[in-house]
C-alpha cells in the first residue's frame, strides 16, 4: 500500500528572552512558573511586543530551507480552549506566514517545505499519575509559555520512515549550524506527523519528541492502518497520541479542521515589513551550512563523502570536534575513521552526545598518536576510547604513561616473562620438547600481564632467550 507522510516540526528558537515579553527563556532547573509575567500568563489587557532576535533567526531558518520570504507578515490568534494557554488563543501565523515554498534535499530527493512560521509555545502540562489519557490530575508550568517556536511544515512527500529520519537529522544539523537551536534541551524539537495510506483518511500523531520515537510512531501507524484497510474497515480522520512507553498510538480526538480554530488577526501587533535589505543582511550573517561543510571536508581533508556526511549530520559538535582534531593531527582520514567507527559506537552505546561525553580532541589525538607509533595496539586503543568517553582527559594520559614506562623498561618486561615461565612450566617443557605452539601460549600470558602492552615479536624473542 502506498504510504504518504508529512511532518510539522516545532523548534524552540534560542533566544535570551521570550517571543512577546522580556521573561528569560532558560527554564532548565527553575521553579515552575518562576519565569512569567502578565504577557506570557495571558492576563487580559497585557500587550505583546515582538522580539526582533526571533525574526532574525527565523529568517535565517527560512533561507536555509530555500523558502520565499513574505514581504509583509503579521500574526494571528489561533483560538482554542485548553489550560496550557489561559488567554484561550495562541499567537501564531496563519494567513501570511513568514515564508512559503522551500525544500530540503535528502538522498537525492527533494522534500518540499509548505510553510515556515513563528508562534509562541504554550505552557507545559505535567500529567501526574499517568499520561495524557490516564493521569489523575494535571499541573501547569508557564515557564515555557511564550518561548519562541518556529514551525516548519512539509508537504506529504515522505514515503518511508527512513526518509523522515534522514530529513530530521539533516534539519537538526542545519539548525545547530545556524546556532538557533539547542538539541540537548528537553522537548526543544517536537514533531507532529500526518500519515495516510492509499484508500484511508489522514491521521495526525501529535507531539512526538525524539527522532527514534518519530520513527516508531510512524511504523506503528503504518501497520495499524494497513491492518484496518485490509480488514475492509475505515481509517477515519483523527488526532492520535504516541505513548513512548508502550510504543503505540491511541486516539485523542476526532480531527478539527483549520477553520475550527477561528483565526483572527492579532490586533495588538502591527504588520511587519521584511525588506530585501533585512533578508540580505541575515543571509550574509549565515554561517557555513552542513552541505557546504561536507563538501569542504571532502576537499580539504580528503575524507570519503560517507564519513563526512556521518560526522556533519550526527551533530554540529561532532563536526567541530573533528576539525579541532585536525588542527593537532595531520592524518584527517584516520581521525575520521576512528570517529565514525569506534568513537560513535561508544557514544551511542553509552547514550551520550559528544558534548555530554568527556572526550576532548587533545586526549583523543594523543591516543591516536600512540596507536600510530605502535606503542598501543589498536585493540587496546578501542578499549581506551571508552575510558576517554567516560572519564575524560585526566586519567587517560596517566594510564598511557604507566604503560609506556612498563614498555621502555626492559628489566620489567624480563621480570614479567620470568614470572610467566615459572608459572607455566608445562608450556615451557612442551616448547623445549619441540612444540612451537606452546610459545604462542606463553606470549599470550605475558600480554595478559602487561594488559596487551608490548610487541609480541620482541616478547617471543625474549622468551626464546630466557627458557
Ligand atoms: Zn513573560
Ligand atoms: Mn503550531
């Protein structure tokens, strides 16, 4: 069955203050409702004022998605009744959004962008004793209310969940490069997904956080709708909720249509003219974006395109990490290989991003140089990467130092070998009796004692001398 999917992405734009008031936006670790004022609490008579920094960032996002920017835009009230927005409307954009008709390219396919607009985030609802469908009561935190959001709406161009995933990771990398988005913040990127199968109505799954969850929610919906249609049942238009615990979706409400929101112009704000000069000056300030950076990595560092893509799309911080490595290490391809294989594997396994981990370019490159020189075997290097990720810079050089000392002091190696020979007299006798394999066993025993430090060939020679 042919699947059609489109997504709407809500992203917190990084600013110091909220969209329509001067309350701070850094709500992490703050008491609930600490960062509020009459405007973001929606008191009657309070007047919103637009934060220009939000418009600057939003113009850059729209430009990076090749959108057309409206010459004049204005805000509208989207009416709905829900405790996360006590004034009973959200200030959003409807009739004329900031930008329209753009695209983002993934694996040689263009995903069309329908619109990009600015709106305020509602408050955060805390469902106590269950989730949205089962909780006993709800607490409301207005710290999040009024935080600027950019909403990006795609056309239904996705045909698989893999395409959605690729799109999201590329988009998030672009937003990070623009420095308008902090991926480490909880709920800073939320996805609503629309999905329909041939012969069925469109289903909307609301408010999914986390890329992996988006994929799971969509996969679940594809199977659920397929089954309904196969059994000759109807897929009716509705809004569903994805439960990250059970990995299933459940019906929330029958879908309302855009007309149901009773949009009206926001009378407390004026029209905003977006001059060509403004757009151009924002374009000039735009930093290097992921696609350009990948091409530069291929050219400047002679990376395989595949490695360059992985490094840039995982997150901006990883690309920065790679470039910092290249400043102190003259073998970029080798650094890239270690990053996309063992370092990433370790980060993923530990559930950490490069920024959350303790590994630093300096210690990472120290390790690679030891491996280059043969001081540390590759196998041990792979293990040490885990230490670097978890414990950081201080302990690793010491550990390496100790190993080097162990290596440069031949006396110590001789002592270890003597001990091994003493402890394994059977193998020694076997070797003396002509069994060549026995010596390999002894080499192995020595390497176990030195924690794999030392050249097996040299150890073998020493053993032959000492028996
Ligand atoms: Zn406020
Ligand atoms: Mn929205």
